[in-house]
C-alpha cells in the first residue's frame, strides 16, 4: 500500500506560525467520557471474571499494528484507558501511515493495573481498528483528489454506525476528507421522501427556510436538471445530483452553474474508489461516498502484555504435533 502524501494531525494555522490546529480538540471531553463509559459497561455488565484471575499488579502492554493503514482513533483509545486509570505512551502520531513488513509495528505502550488493561483491551481495539480502517480508505480517496486539478471536496455521508458516529466522522478527518453533515440537525437535506410528502420542491424549500433561518444551509436531492433548477430557484444552497452517471452529471452541473453560479453542486450515489475520478469536474463541488464508512477494511491491531520470554508478535502456529 502506498500513498502520495502523509496528512498531518497537527497543522500550522494560516494566521499564526505559533498556533497549532489539532483535530482531537474537536472532541468534547465530557462527550467522549460518556461514550467510553457506555462501551466499557456494555463489555463488562457484571463480574470481571478474568480480572479476578490476573489481579492488580502494574503491567505494560504493547499496541501492535499488523497490517498497513493510517492510524486513527487515538483520542478514543486514550479516553478508554484514562477511564480505567491507565496511561498511554504513543510511539507514532495519529495520521501516520503504518506499513509493517516482516514484523508488527509497536504503536503505543499502555501501563496500568493488569486487570484494567484487560478491561480496556477489546473495547480499545474495536475502536482503533475501525477508525484506522476508515481513515485508510479516506486517505486513498483524498490522494486521488489531490492527484488532479479538481477544486472540490470528497466527503463521507450520514450512513454511519449508530452510537459510533463521532469516531467514524473523526476518522474521515484524519484521513483527509470532509465529514459531510454530522446529523439531521447540522444541515437541512430534503430528499425524495421529503419532497413527495411536502408536495413539491419549492414548497419543501420554503417551509425549510422558515425554520432553518439564515444560518442553516439547505440541500435538495435531485434526479433531473429541472428539479435542480427548481431547487436553486427556490433558495437551496446545495443541489445533490443523485445517481447521475458521469456522462449525465457534467452537462447537468454545467447548466446549473451557468444559471446559478453561487450554488454548490454535489454528486452522490454508486460512486466507488475506482470510479471517483470520473465524477470530478469543473462544475462539481462535492462528491460524497457511503463506502467511506460502509464496507471498509479494518486495520489489524493486537494488544499484548509485555512479559519476558513471551513473544508479543503472536506468530501463527505452523504445526500442532
């Protein structure tokens, strides 16, 4: 696996050479604390039988990366072990492309009471393998876009896992693409069901503007140029050309932009990594793909207590007798 660039988690501000923009600062500490408590309670709702066996000696464990991918999910991993009174020492920064060759890469060292390490192990692994898988796929999409002269943005969608959206949206940012709207309250998107129920596009947009006001963007899903022009004329900020093949998309986008230069045109529906470049064009501002958070391949991590004489790399068994 190779990537043309390695996006940074820490980015220098345009306004000050001394200021740093850190993606993890997007996450509210109270929100993440509530999340990890729910995860830990779900995984151990009653007795910690394994913890009884190992006790509370202080130990260290290594987080090992065993397959190629972009590291993501660090704030959530940290919060899980902080909740359990453990410390995490990262050996590589978030956003790094990890490419293990002959042996796994040591990504972090976690120290704490051994039963607390094991209480957090699977929850933390579930989180970081998925977040890193999403970031890896997002990085590939970002690199495709960066390799062209296209001016627009690649984005995810709202097709996320219930209860896990914050992690998935965060991972998209680590990978270098846009999150799209976070939830139903972040932007008003009027899809076919809304239009059919409201009666027509103009009425739906009018009603949405009454409650959304000046500060909430309105996007309308359209299946024809006529629908897109109606939406733009009614005051929509974004028109989504849904399930348009490239040969239909680009002429339609040009017509819309010629009449409404200010409007954003989004392409969505059935777009894959290998076809992404076909949807990029001078009149397309956003390309959204659900595969960024659905159908991605997770990155393989393991978590092993460090013990003298024990191999944390856990090699595969070749013979049994």
